């Protein structure tokens, strides 16, 4: 088990959301930034957690569905990385994420993934309540346009409203994990 004061949490970077009928805003740039963060975490020996959002067993988003499988470009390694299933927007609700982080001595959680206004937002608000310093990577979370707002406005709004009370912001290129001494 990798122990570190930092951990990287990648939320819902899965086939059905990323490659669904509507592409996420700046999908290629997002994936490149997420992969950069994963590479940086591995170089610093920081644990990487991957959340998979699933639904009921008889739904298109069952745990066995190809739609809930993580993107292969991220190079998830089952022996090194921690993959967990969640059923709610909050990555901590009814999962063992908090326990896993605490067992590894994590104090700072770096967050990236999808979708900005749902699971990213909810987890960014929950993590500080549980005592984690929380970093949101401003160019490594995304969503799609909705009936009321374009994705660019949703992302900018969440970067603005979450920064300060809930998270510190950084960019993927500007973020550096603490390396193991």
C-alpha cells in the first residue's frame, strides 16, 4: 500500500460519460490533463483513486456495463491503483474512500474528472468537511452544455464558487505532488 500525504482522485472518467452521445467540453484537453496528473502522481509515488459511477444492476449503467468502464487511455493498473464504485455524486457516500485515504495517511486530496456540476462539485464540498485539504484542478474537470448554460460557464462558475471556501485551484501543468523523500 502506497502511503502519502497526497492522493489523486479521478472521478467518473468512464466510457458512457466521456464517449456518450454528447462529448464533454474540451474532451481531448481534459483527457491529456488527467493523464498528466496520473503520470505526476505515479512519479511522486502518490496513490491514485478512480471512481466509477454505476447504477442498478438492470440499468445501462450497471457495474458490468461497458458504459461504466474506465477510459483505457488512463492506464489504470489494478495492482497499484484503487478503483471503487460509487452510486451517488459524493465519492465518500457509501464507499470506503475516506477509510482508504486515512489508512494511507492522506491529508490533501487532488480532484479531477467529470461532471463538474454533479460529482466533482459534490465531492469538492464533502472532502473539506472530512478534514482533507482539497485541490481542484481547474483545467482537469469538465461537463457538457445543458439547457440553461454552456459548459464553459458551468466550469468557470464552479472554479469560482468552490475556490476559497472548499478548494484551492491549480492547473494540471502547474500542480506538483510532494515527492517521497
